[in-house]
C-alpha cells in the first residue's frame, strides 16, 4: 500500500509543473486551514450577535407585553385619554378589516400587472425594441416604488383619497393608500414566481391548442401560486406593521368599525385605528407604556404567525406541485 | 413519392432568429400517414424546422420567416394559430407533463377545446392512454401526479396528451433521447402503430432509430457559411443505402463507423 501511494505521489509531483515541494505544500495548506477557521469564526460571531439582538428585542417586547395581556385586554376597546385605559379589541378588528380590504384591492391589481408584464408584454412574448425598453422602465419604477419611504404613499393617499376625492379619514382611503404601498411587492413577487415556471409547461399547453389565457389560467398560475401567495402574505405583514400611511389616511378612531357585511358603506367611510397605529398613539400621546408593550407583543406575535404561514404555505404548495401531496 | 397524399408542404421556407438565418430555402413535402424523419448534425436546424409546422417559433423573440408552409394546401400562416395547433400536435424532447394528475394531463387538450362531458372525457382519457401504451400501467392511479411517473412513462403520457385532441399530424422532437433503451423501443413501436392514423414527423439523432421507424428521411446540414439547408429528402431506404449526396453518405456512415 505504501509503495503504491508513494509512486502516485512521485508521479503527480513530476507531472504537475507548478507543484511545490512537499513541505511548501503542507505549510500552505496549514495557512489556508487557518484562514478558513478565522473566516468561520468571524461569520459565526456576526451571525450570533445578529440573532442575539433579534432575540433580545423580540423577547423584551414579549416579556413586557405579557404582563398586561389577558383576555380582557384583548376583548375590551381602548377608552382613550391620557392614561391609555382599556384594551385593544377594536384595533385588532380594524387591522383585520383593513388588511382584508387592502388585499382585496391590491392582490388582483398586482397579480394582474405581474402577469401582464411577464406573460403578455415581457419575457414570454420575446418582446423587443421600444416595448422591451418600456417594460424595463416600468420594472425600474416598480422596484423604486418598493424602496420609497412609506410616508410618501401616505401623503399621496392623503392628497388624493382623503382630500381630493373627499373620502376623509376612512377605511377606503387607507386601503387604497395601503394598496399603493404593497402593489410593488405583489407585482415583483408575481413576476418572479411566473419567471420560475418552466417554459416547457407553457409550450406544452399552447401546443395542445390552448389559448394564452387558458395556458396562464390553467397551467402557469397554478404553478406560480406558491410564489404569488408568498408575495400576498408578505404584503399582509407590511400592512399589519405599517403606521405612517395609515396615520394620515385612517385617522385614529378607536371605536369599533361597522361590519363590512352588514353596513358596507358605513364600513368604507369609517375611520379606525390598526394595532400598529394604536401602539404609535399609546407611545406618543399617553403614559401607558405597559399597554403599548402589550399591543406591541400582540403585533409581534401576529407578524411571526404571518411568516410561519408563508413558510408553511409555500412548502405545502411546492410539495403538491411536485406531486408529493 | 408518388401514390401518397401530401399532408404538409414547405416552399422556399426561410427562418431567421434576428439576423441569423437558421433555415435556408427549404422545400419539401411530407406525405400523409407516413413517418418522416429529420436527421442531421447538431445545430443544423432540425428543431427549428419541426417547430415551424405548429408555429411554435412564433413564441421566440425576433423570429421572422419567408416562404410558405401549407397543410392540405392551406397556408398555415393564414390559419388561426390555436386551430392550427389543435391539428398539429407536438411531443417535446424532454417529457413535459403538467404538474397535474395523469387524468388532468390527458384531458387537458379536450378541455381547453371546450369539452365538458365527464363520460366523454373519461372515454378519451382511456383511449389516448391505450393509444400511448400507458393505460395498463396507470389505469388504477389516474389521480396520481404526472410528475410522479418515470421518464419513459412521462413521455408516453405526453404522447397520450397529444393524441387526446385527435390531431392530424404529430411532431416529435427527439422523443426518446431522454429515455433508456427499453423505453425507447416502446416509443418506437408506438410510432409505427400511430402512423395508421396520424402523419408523423420526428427529429432524431439516432440513425438506427431513423432507419427503424421512418418511411422518409430528410437530411439537414450546416456548414461554416450556411445553417438549415436541406441536402436530401427521399425514401428512408434510399437515404440509408444509396444516398445521392456525398455529405449524406459521410454523415450516415460516420455515425456507423
Ligand atoms: N431561440 C433561438 N435564438 C437564436 N438562435 C437559435 C434559437 N434556437 C436555435 N437557434 C440557432 O438556430 C440553429 C438551429 O438550431 P436548432 O435548435 O433548430 O438545431 P437542431 O438541429 O435541433 O440541433 P440539435 O440537434 O442540437 O437539437 C442553431 O445555430 C441555433 O444556435
Ligand atoms: Mg434540436
């Protein structure tokens, strides 16, 4: 065994011109090993610090919040006033309503725009020339909008929906403004999801005499669904945690918004206060630091649940796509 | 080629990808209810030519064409492309079943063409799967995902899917290249059976396969200056035993050593 391996060793040294001597090679290897260890150590430390900071923030809010959260806190409405008396029930309801209404507006628009950009005007049509330029300008715009500070959308919504269109501080003004805020997210994720759908699916469908609409509806969209849903749920998270936009479009009423099923018109024109907004008011205008923490804790838990939902959904949908479910 | 009816005909057909000419003045006639093989070195334009018949190249950026292709005398570029593709089915090189059940894969074509009747769909599913020699393997499990089948089964599923819309012509682009020898033989057997009812055009890299399954063979070629030239088109027997062009002979014998 020894003889053989020595022979191969000799052979390699002879064949490979750049090969250093044995001891040089060993020294070099030791050096590379050391670099490897240092790099690993630094990255590990960075990761550890980042995680610790996150745990500290979330843990602090949850621990502080836990002291005021009880059934009554969740089910009574805020009483207003400087002392921040009462619970947060109406803000939970308002958040859910606002999320629903915003998504109802933003999802069809955003998904539709994404489909148009990829399937009809973009990649899948092999658009070229000025049209391709137009598409890339639109893409750039969408990407830029996704990075614009949210208060810009708030001011826009205030100017257009609250004032010019005379909706006042209302669910509808807030939902329309919120829709503008999350549209770029939904468009981007839809586009990305569509681009991951293999071209052969489309060709297979078209080759069977399906129209483009049938192809999109029956093959492409189902295959892109995990990504699209992820984008929508991501937007839910954005809306739940947004304050600036709703501060200037939803007002701050802490009364229970009218039911969207029983009194749809009143619902649309009523103001309200989401959890995040409530937290902002509590922290700003009252001395109720503990209530603010309680609200914050509920908010954080909601966000965590939303993210878990994203993971679960995309995992499940991926599985069923691959035929494992 | 006397005696047989002409299904597809190309006249001085050119195709360009942007400025690049990929098919150069192709004129040939594809007889009905026969298997026509298209052979030639890689990059010579075989797939491009095949995809011209169902206008699949329309989907590619910057493609434009000259000349004419007709089916039963009608210019396909004047036909509605959806109607054309219903009559000219295609099986792709890589099996591409949809991420749906076997049943939904097979009945996809009839459904998009407006058929709703469950009994009829069931009947079509069975007939097509039998036609593609897959029925016995999947009949108890039609709800299973098409992606859960083996590669060879997936390809037969794709053939079944093409059969289900009852096209006149079936285009096959190296349908067996991703398959093992046994699955390949099954597909070849199938092709020979299918020509009773369909006109088949098949691209293949495998000379033996061309010899085994086809009645006619077109030899395409590419050199430094031109791509997508039709060197020779004739009876498969003639092409393989007594080609009239030196390049055809070189290609065929080169492959056999
Ligand atoms: N989408 C495209 N855009 C630009 N050029 C292309 C495109 N598809 C093919 N071509 C070019 O056209 C020529 C013919 O390609 P084609 O795919 O038809 O060859 P082929 O004979 O099928 O080759 P293979 O045997 O390798 O599959 C090649 O030079 C190829 O590079
Ligand atoms: Mg090819």
